C-alpha cells in the first residue's frame, strides 16, 4: 500500500486503565511494557496477594447480598471460607493483620450498606477513538428502588491511585462511567475503597468531569504516539518488574 493511502479498516487500539496509569506514572515503564513488549519480572508483594483475596471476599459478599442473604457481619464467614492455604497465610502475619483490619472497618462502612446491581461487570466501548476496556468492581445503589447507580473500585493500597487532580484520581471510574452509561444511564457517585486504610472516598460525578477524563485520555493517546518516554522514579518502582535493569531507579537507590 502506498504510504499516502489511508487504511480504511484499521482496528481501534485497546486501552485499559493499567495502561493509562503506567503512562501517567512512568513513560519509560509504559514504553517497555506496552510498546517494546519486553518481558518483565513477576514481582508480587504482600499487597497484591492480600488484595487478591480481599477482592474475592468483597465480591462474594455482594453476590450473596444480591441474593438477599446476608448482613455486613457475614463477611467474616465468607473470609474464613476463602482463606488461602493456612501455611501460606501463617507465613504472612502482616497480611493477615491487614485483612482483619480491613474487614472490621468494612462491616461498619457505607460501602457494606450499598445494594449491589452488578459485580465485576465487564465493559468495553469506543472512547477517544480507542477501545477502552475494563471490569467495574461494583455497580450499586444506596437504596434498592433507586435508579441512580454508583460505581465503586476496590484498591489494594492507598498509593495505588494516581494522586493530583480530581480527574486523575478518579480517572478510571470516570472512563468506566463513559463506557457504562448505555447500561446505567444515571450514574450518581464514584467511589474508591482502599484496603490498606479501609477508607472509602466518594465524589458526585458530572458530565463536565466525565468529558475532562475523555480529553485526558485523548492527550495520553497522543503522548503514547510520540518518541519521548522518560523514566520517572516513583513509589511503585520496587514492584515495576523492570526495576532490576532500570538505570534511573538503580541510581536513585544507590544515592539513598
Ligand atoms: S523502575 Fe521506576 S523509573 Fe524504572 S521503568 Fe520502572 S517505574 Fe520507571
């Protein structure tokens, strides 16, 4: 095909929030992982391990609540049923403590009182000319008769969310809102629930915020087509998967 011809059947690229977060946090990591597709080391800390267990415990809690079968305290039974290999757990007393602290706070939280509509709901839509795909941890309402839906994401730890502007902090949920709006036309609140501090942080959503998130995704897509991918040493470097061979990170730890 001559270089001046426009490819008519180009498939839109696939983007997920992990890809977005990688580009915001460290363009070098984004380049290695998503453009050069270099293999990364599998660095799984205690956070990831505990987070995976708690994600499934909360999902099971809401599944059984959807069937009208439970009270917040029942999450303890679900947790004991889901407990991993006892030996493995006993090797991680810190993880066990974190999980128990989270469950104590969950029982009395606003989140536990919400009514589930969909759990781990897959979504995919054309946003800013790419296919944005993801899985919404929880679609819920504050009242079973309400037709306004809240979107909630469960986060492993307080550092997991990009800080900065409101749009960057809630970017994942704002993009999910854009994707989910055909199924759940009236979305009221967006919530982030952190396992580490057991804190629930919610905001009222708006069309303006949602449009700003789509513009932000558009800017990031343009950035990804560029040629400059600087390393940004950040708090996630130890678990990035490229840290062993990343000169910038290695230099930063030698300096310390
Ligand atoms: S170790 Fe840190 S600076 Fe290096 S690529 Fe990974 S995230 Fe970026």
